[in-house]
C-alpha cells in the first residue's frame, strides 16, 4: 500500500497523455504571451495596497528592500519551476511536477493545495476589484443598492453582483480560448503598466529626501502574543521578528510576498505553449524580473513622497498623491488598480482550472472534467464549474481573513517543486532539460529554506486552516482518488493483477 501511494507517473507518460484527442489542449501561446500573463497576474493588489502596510508597520522606507527579499525568494523558486516546465510541459504546474518525482499522494496533496490557493485567490481578487469599481462609481454619484453590493448593513444580506459578474465574464473568455485570453490580457496589462509608470515618473517629482530619514527605522519590541493571530514562529519560540530594524525588512517581506503570487501560474500554461522548452522559462523569469523592478521603484517613490508613518494602509499610492495636492491622481490609480485586478482574477481562474483538469485527466478527480471543448480545445467543464462556484463565493463572502491561505498555499508549492527538482535530477538524470536550475542542490535548498521562513511568519490560525483543508483533501483522496487513479489502472493492467481496493475495504 505504501509503494502504491508513492508511485510516480513518468515524464514520457505524462507527455503522451497530452496527445490524446479528447484531452488535448490547443498550443497557441508564445514567450511574449507568457510574460504578459505573468506580469498580468503579479501586478495587482500588492503594488497598490501592501506597500503602505509593510512600510508603516514593519520596514519604513526600507520596504523597497523587502520587495527585493520577496523577489529573491520567488526567483529561487522560479529557477526550479523553469527547469520542470521545460522538462515536463504539461498542465498542472507543481501538481504534475510532484507526480513525476515524489509520487501520487504527494501530487494529490499539492494539487489539492493549488486548487484552494488559486480558487480562493480568484474570489479574494474579485471582491477587491468590486471595491475599486464601487469607489469609482461613488465618485461620479452612482450607487448600487446595498443588497447588490454586499454592503447592506441594515438587513445583513448582500450579494456582491459586480464581483460575481466579473468571475462569470472571465470564465466565458477562458472557455472561448487561450488566444482570446492572451489578447484581452495584453490590452489590460498595457493599461495597468502605463498607470504604474505614471505613478513612478510623476511621483519622482514630489519626492522629499527627508522622508527617507531614517531609511531603516530603529527596532521596536514586538508585542507579546499568545493567540492564533501571532506569527507561528513567535508561538513556537516565544519571539517574533521585530518591527523595523533589519529584521523588520524580513517581516515586511512576508507581507509583500502576496504581491508576487501568481508567477507560477505561467507554468500551468506550459501545455498550451508552442515551444514550451524555450518559452516557459523565459515567461516565468521575464515576468518576475519586470515586476520586481516596478515594485521596488514604486515603493521608493511612495515612501519618498510621504513619511512612512503617515502612509495610508488601504490606498497608499492614492493618498501619497493627495498629500502633494494632486488628488486627481487618486482616481487614476483606482482605475489602474481595477484594471490590474481584472487580469489577476482571470489568470488565477485559468491556473486553477488547469490544475483541476490535470488531476481529472489522471483520474484523481472525476474524468468527466478532463474532456476539452471540441471547437475551442479548452478544459471548459472544470472552467465553468469552478467559475460558477467562485462567483457565488465572491458574491456572498468577504474572505479578507482567508487571504493569507493563498500565501501559505503558494509557499508550500514552492517547497514541493524545489524538493522535486533535486529528486528528479537523481532518479532521471537522462531526461533532456532545455533549462537547468543552476547550482543544484544549493539553489533548491535555499528556495526551501526561504519559503519555509516566510511561512513561519504567517499567523498560526492560517496554518490551522491550511491543515484542515489538507485533512479534507486526504479524505477525498482515499475515498475516491486512490481507487480511480489512472496510473493505478495502468499498473494493474500491465502486471495482470487485480487493482487494490480503496482504503477502508479489505486488502
């Protein structure tokens, strides 16, 4: 039973499965498309919101270094993702990679994790997008009824119609095809990058060098915490990284890490790329470099425009321009944020539908969802199912307290991919790798350590919720996935043995 749980699906079989007509996805994406996807999903809430919170509470003007630290953590993981995506250009990202190296049960665990991460991330971003649109509508005097905005405090009932509508429209776009999705994303990314550049260039004229003093504020003792809101590392060792000081930079890095979430989604589109061995590594690394550069520039400008202690946590960029006597920039930034969140939502929705599709094709989820559309060659069934579910969740739920689950899910995936690179190098040194992670095993080990450090800086209650989700996933696997595994059926057919019964029945 133990060996069955850790059976691996070899690379050749994974690639062969993508060639089956009923499961084949259309290959239409280029390196530019993938880079645009990466920039589209990374630049979102983080650059418009998290800068203020991280600077005001943890790092001061040195928050720019926090973005560098978070970018380095992602870069370490990106090097590992690039090797896997070029070696195994199959939908599913970390799920597919771990199936080829760690085995079926670990693959299920990471797949289950990714479904939560990407689906929840989509819902959270949709709600955030709705908030910006409501703000823009309020500015021109248009107001939706409270029960259609999710803000009806009188009756206690509210459905955020804008958040739900966004998810459903993007679902339809993804069903029609990846090339249409790429074109829509390209237009929207161009708009929001232009807004970000305006912030950087215009804001540079209002920078006051005195606001950078001190660049790294003196450390402050962290409050003693004995509750689940405290970082896990504090509950484990009785201490927490200090606010401000050098350690404050790393504390802020765990906050702004959310701003980088999504670059790994590029790997989920490997199967729909014309030349994945060449283009996927370029798309992953290119988008990460572009976004890190923009993040650092924005954080330097904003903390120079306004003293870090006075930054607005909810809208730091807009408030910084208001402090200089240019409030009209606030409307422009709100528009840029709304546009930016549109692509974030779409690409997260794309990523989770591809992971669901890959798990279904392997039999770990119902195979009904593994068939592609006869005309568009997209996984329309899981896209529609998850799109409807997420639209409902986004319409009824705030989800603000659950957003950290997206962080922990992403970091967990980083760790699994890094370990998988080391294992596959040893078990399959013969594989053709058009991109090779440098300095193996040093880079993967550093990726594991850096990701684990940021995970330990997340609240203990986030770990608790994550553990509960993982336990639910294990129940689903042993009740359904293990007995319906396509790899299990192939092994049984090849050896002539009768497949083992699922857990809970006599062996």
